[in-house]
C-alpha cells in the first residue's frame, strides 16, 4: 500500500508540474515601456525562468519599436541563442539602467547550427529588438535605460 501511495504522489506531482509549465508557457507576457536613450519601446517582459528560456522562439517578427525585455534577479553573463527564431535581432545589454553593449544583426539558428551571443559583462537586463534598431535609433553604450 505504501508503494501505491508513493506512486500516486509521484504521478500527481508530475501532473502538477506539467500543468504549471504548460500554463506558464501559454500565458501572454505582460508588456512594459522601455526607454533607451530617447527611443521608447514596447516590450514583452520575460522575468521567469520559463519565459526567459522560451524568449522569442516561435514569435512573429517584431514590429518597429517593439521587443522583449529579459529581467534577471542577479547579474548574469550567460549566453543567448536563437533556437526556434526566424528573424534577426539586435541585443541591447543593460546593467543598472545603462546600455553596457550592443550586438547587432544577430542571426537565428540555421540548418548548420546556431551561434551563442554573450553580453560584454554580467548584465541584469537584455532588450531584444528588430535587427537594425540599434543603428536606426542611434543606441549606444552609455545610453540611459528606464
């Protein structure tokens, strides 16, 4: 009987975790206005492990002045990759409300593999925007981010 109870508990736990993960992945992300220099972007906010892992995978191309803001609890220098994406982007690497670096025209995964994109230092935010936005809006290192 004890084995049955443990098995049932395990099944209920797995189902609960699966339901939570599905609910987290399928819910729409909240949006926020993010000002970089003088440009205001509307960004979907990825502030949970699951939303950051999903990122822009399977997402339609970004409209002008739209993006995704990744928020980390503590500074991170982890790699970004573009699995499941079909369009290029610019990365704006942010720490303590300031642009610390940019990566322009990052390409999505191809049949031959993928690229890893790293921030120049540990950052606490990343704003992903349409490729060409950094140049178009004159975004540079040292710009203030709100």
